C-alpha cells in the first residue's frame, strides 16, 4: 500500500478533563469507563452521507451497547463542515460524531473543533494511515474509481483500461457524469502534475472536453448515478465511488462492474469526535467499535465498499466485491495531507469548478 509518509504516534490525550494516557493493557478499563459515561448520556448524534446505514447496519454495535440511541443526519462533507463550524461558534453543538472525507476533517482540525482521543485498536492499523496530530481517525479507504458500467451494455473487451479510453467517441450518448464532479478537472490536473509540481491543466481539461462530446447525462449524485447504470439507462457513469453502488451490485444482483485501472486516487473516510460534543463517551464507543476487527468487517459488509485499514479485519462482502474488481488499496494513491493546502488552493478549486460548470452548461 502506497501511503503518505506519516510517523505513527501514540495518542496521549485529555478527554474532557480526564487524562487518557493508558497502555494497551488498560484498554478494557478504558472501555468500561466509557460505558459508564455513555449509559448516563444514552444518546448519540452521527452525521455523514451514509449516516442512516450507520444507524441501521451495525448490528454488532447495537447488541454491544443497546443503551445508546443513535440519531442520524444525512449530510455530505461540505454541509457537515459548515454546520459543525456554525454550531460550535454559536456554542450550541448538537453533533457528536461525523464520518466525512479526510480533507473535510482537516478543515475541522484547523478550525480547532476536534477532540484528541486515545483508541487502542489503532495499533493494528496500516502504518501511515493515521494523521500525526491524532485529531480524527482514518477509518477506512474510500477509492475514487474511474467509473462504473453496466455489464449487460459494455463487454469485457470494451471496458476502458486507460485515461485515453475514457475519452473515446464510441461512448457518445451512453454516459453520465455527476454535477458534483466539479473537483475532478482540478484533481486530475494535480494528479498529473510534473516533477516540479506544475499542474497539468491542459491534459485534464482535454479529457473533460472529450467527455462533454459524449453528450453525457448530468446526474445529481453518486448513488443516483449507480442506479441509472444498474437500470441500463446509461452504460457508464464516470468518476463514481464503489461505496455508492456496491449495495446495488452485491445485494440486488445488479449488472454493475467497476472501471478501476492503476493508479487511481482515493482518500480515507475519517471519523471525527468534537470538542464539547453532547455525548462524547457514546461517540468514543462508536468509533472504538468501528475500528475494531468486527466493526471494520461490518462497515465494509453493510455500509459500503470501503476498504478496512485494521490489519486484523476481514473484508466484508461489499469491500470484497470492489477489491475483486480492482478497487483495492494497492491500486490507490492516497491524498497527501502535507500538500492539502496546495490541492485545495481556493484559486485552483475555482478554476476547476468554473471550467466544469461552463463546459457542462450548468451555469
């Protein structure tokens, strides 16, 4: 696995006035302490794009902690960052836990909103998978594949195997792209940068011009695009994420395949607990379960095709499906947090967005 070069650190922290500097041998005592506190709290508010599945799909957590009532709020990363920031500024934080992208989590960290906590299971995680500051948990790998396709409409020989294949004119009238893909011209320009760090905007823009020439359907979200592919309404949905379509493919027998040729970029799904959260102990137990071998398996079996980072965890059915089709950790180039300010430079983001929206006729 190609990872960012991080120093793995032992997280020694203060948990709302209680120092959590404990060796691994005291992990059980730490959990018992959190259970006592969580029973008094009784509730937990979680947010994220798959929050409802986190509430309903984690049977192991509900069995282990039946006294915690989970309330879920479905929000994407941008909406979550904005809401948590506004609530914290107003001193009325209602959210305990957020499962969002790694870059969004870094924004929250830089605003001083995250609590720094100790999680014993992290000793079993992939080296380099955790941020050195320890202010959120890199919970699972979330690959960004090149696309998904309908296996009844695209033969194995036709499946794109290179970036050039994506722009092939033969896909005219057969493709779809999400209106939320405005980041990808910029992300690919960065991905294709030269050795001196110059972004390859020309190559990225040219690829998207070729996609535009295909007269793609403009969708509104990743999950909806997966549904369109499954229904045979389009042959290919560009720049999807496997987590958004795996449930369709695995659980409903949908004719969906992945376009995932090396190397493609991805990021970690990050799990955040906030300072002054109303139910901090329940949030700690929730994260502790999700990073355990059982929780990692269940997350990748019931919630989405996210790839576990706990080396003791087995792949769930959704993650196994994605891994078998090429969306594996070894094929991913993870976001470099040291270059986050460069990747998310406001001028670069504006350039990417304005090009995409103008090209696709969305403005």
